[in-house]
C-alpha cells in the first residue's frame, strides 16, 4: 500500500520557549510544519504589522517549516453566546487573514458544545456565527476547522451539514473523543470524512463518564489543559500510552484519502519535548510500514 498520510506537524507552543525558539525546536524534533496559537502576545494579528509578518514568513522559510494551521480559540463558551460573537468573529477573521499570509488556509478553533436539540436557540446562534465565518473563509479559499471532542461526531456532522458553505470544517482530534465523549475516533473519521482538513495526533485515557459541559462549558484553554491530570475522569498521556488505536486511526485517514497534516499536540506533562520527539518517531515508524 502506498501511504497517502500527510506531513508531520507540531503545535509549536507546546515547547513554551517563545515563538522563534519554539519554531527552532519544532525543526529540531523533525517536524515538517507547525500549528501556532495566534490569540495573544506576539502572534496576535494586531501586534504583527506587514514587516513583522514578512519577517516571520522568511524565518519559517529559512527553517524549512510550513504553517499547518493557526489557532484562534478564544475560550469561554465558543460561539454559543451571541453577545460575545461579534468580537470573536472579528478576531477570528483577522487570524484567518494572517494564516493565509503565512501560507496556510486553516484556522482551528472550538465553537462550544453543539446542542443536542436543533430547536435550542443556542443552535441558531452557533449556526449564524459559523455561517458568517464559513462565508468569510470560503471567499478566501480557507477553512475554520472545529476541533472534535465536545460532542459526538454524528452531531457535529449534522451541524456542519446545516451550514451554508464548507468554509467551516473539522480539525480532527481523536484523543478528545476518547477522553470526553467516549466516541469512537476511528468510526468518527468516516462520519466526518467530507469535512476533515487538519488533524491532531494526541493520546489519552478515560477512567469514568465525563460531562462535556464540565470540560468545554465555559472555560479557558489553560483550564481545560489543567484537567488532563485525571481529576475529572480523563488524562492526556504520551503517544502510544492511551486508548487511541493509532494504527486503525491512521488507516482510516488513509482510507478516506486524507493527505493533510498529522499535527502532534502535547498540552501537559513535565517533558513535552521528549514526548513530542517520541510522537514524531511513532508516526515515522508507522508510515515506514506502509
């Protein structure tokens, strides 16, 4: 079988060294590309003028790195709160513009938990926000990619099917599904096959039933990461030590013809660099067997 699996990415912020040092470290561990947070600090779009953007793009080129995606996750309730959506949409659009300038058409985000009941008023609020984001992304040839985990894949697909364009797509994270909803991440690949534009490579375990609202209800990304210690029923663990069936997951991605990035995410742990190096080797070893 000829592998169609894509390049290896790393969420460079995982190293915690600062933007340029993070990029250097990503190159050192063997990544082809990077996903970068762009919500605050030196990567916040309003802090990057044209000169700074050109210099960053040149620096990436010198390292031989691509940008697999930028991240515009503003926490809270995602896009469930109509009052907050005005500023969140505005900021998200700025990140999309920055991503395209850096060579990537993808911005990842969490939109909040999609309600089970489509008649729930929050469902309409989320539809409205995502339709605006989708139209903007589509007009530029880009995608806002929703990260899997807060709801089952089938519910997310129904929500995406209800939107007016494909500019809102999926950033597929198998560990979130294992840890929070208990959904099958392999079957989910097939369910969401028409929408997957970016993926994460992360592992985890679930020790008891978890209420998604306790994780994704109204929390910051830092608070969510802090929960990964098992205190509320799940833990993120180094690749290969959890319950994600990676051979089956990778095989499913290959089966649907996915050729985008496999981006390693390590949100916790005392030795992120070591864990990321292990993950790079894990992926490379798998790809070498195909």
